């Protein structure tokens, strides 16, 4: 395993990389929850990736994405997401570090008051990002919203080109093969830490959205051949061919790293059972999971991704789908600024 990790690290060195975060992120045991749940529970702290206090999974992706963007000589980066997108905020953060101009095209998930600037939208303001917000259309199909959002972005890119700027377009979530390289290598980082701690995870749980993080983790797992089952807990109603999309991201990343390993959709394990009632909408199980983690371990989860993902992990343990005594890693993917978002997103986390 050690040799395989080193080989992957050598191959990754050939790819352009902007050093943005603080790696390796800590991996540590959650003693009190381990005792209560009857498993050996560890947490991988990608909430501490940096660059600033509001880190998360996107920084690993952005190190490779931005490395490539800088190498190609772009001066502006335009990306997409929901109004409270962590990816959009972290892209703005990375752009500032690298002296690039950040442009964000965002879609509201509900009717919004333009004066109510909180959480990531507030951070985007502080960062001085150029922010464009679509009009909210109630009950609009997601595909149609995405078309409108992209049209907005493309129109702005045309203007930027006329202004003489070199603008690179990044997909929402940084979901691309190059972005997923960050998580293939993140998985190798996790396994190096597990070796040092003399543990071998049976399960690795993570929130999954655009699929690039999970695809990267599965890529790392396939390249290393460890015994863990990597499980993604969905943050939203995902497409029917989501597993294939995530496998494609995985395979693109493995190809960039010169690895022969390949995934099929059957290698991508996603549980869609815990996002209800919807993306960026609070739930009782999510709120309870946030309270449990905070009150037993003093750690913060977020209401959109990690709270629901941890609720999924807890349910798997309680249902016996994770056997007692198993070694389980919960991959904290960040996003904690959402604790300070509107109540429509946070729910009653501040009550009881
Ligand atoms: C905090 C957090 N966790 C998990 C995810 C899911 O990552 P991915 O989009 O790569 O599936 C996101 C994506 O936005 C996120 O912000």
C-alpha cells in the first residue's frame, strides 16, 4: 500500500497544482461517539483545508483546477452554483489568492430579499467577487434553470472577452476530471494516515453533490485496492445516471494520473435516502445529527451537506448495515458557513 501511495504521489507531481490549502488535513478518532455507536469512528477534517476559516472539499479540487488555469494564462474565472454555493465562494477565495478576477453566476433556491446578504453570499461580497444572481422562477425544472444560468454566464464571458480579459469557465462544483484528481490524492492522503495509525477503514462516508468528490475518492480506493466501502450520501435528488457521471469523473482523474484502474457505475455507491425534503432544505434528521456531533464532540457540521451525510452514517450504524466494531471514517467536507445562512436553510438548529 505504501509503495502504491508513493507512486500516485509521484504521478500527481507531474500535474500543475496551485498550493492553496493546508494538507494533510487531520484524521482523528471521535472517542465519545465511537463508544456510543459501538464502532471505531474517525473523522477526516476537510473542514480544515483552509484557505481561510471557511474551508471544505472544494479546496482540494481547486488546487488542481487553478494550477491548470494559471498555467494556461487566464486572468478571470467564471463559475456557477446556488446562491449559497461553497464551490463558488471557495473559487472566489482561490482567485483572490492567485490574483485572478472571480465571476459567480448563482441561482436562488427560493424567493430572496436582495438586502439579506448572509453566509457565503456575505463572504463573496467581502471577497469583492463579481456576483450575478438569476431571477427566481418558482417550480422551474432544474434543467431549465441550469440553461438560464449558463446563458447568463456565457453572455458575461462574451463581454469579458470584448473587454480583453481571458476568462476560464469552471463547471458548478468544480466537477471535472482535473478537479477529481484532488480527491484521488485526498484518498491517498487518508490511506497514508490510516497506515500510520495502523487502522484499515471498513467504510468511508461522505456527502455527495456533483459527484466529483465521491468519484475522486472511489478512484483513490480503486487505485490503492484497500478494503473500504466508499459511500456517498446524496444532498439532493440526483440524476438517474448519477453513478455513471461520477464514474466518468473518477476515470478521467485516474487517466490524468496515468493510472490503469477504472470504475464502472457499479463502483459508485450512493444512498439517496437522507436529503429530504430537498437540497438546501433542513430536516429533523440533519438537525439531530448536527446537534449530536456538536454536543458529543464539539465539532460543527452544516445543514446542507455534512449534517445529512452524518445522519446517513448514523442510520447505517443503527440499522446494522455497518457491523458493530467496524472502523468507519466520516469525511467532513466543510460547508460550515451555512450555519449562518437564512432559516430556510438552517432550520431550527438554534432551538432546543
Ligand atoms: C460541504 C460540501 N460537502 C460536499 C459537497 C459535495 O461535493 P461534490 O459536489 O464534489 O459531490 C459539496 C458540494 O458543493 C459541499 O459544498
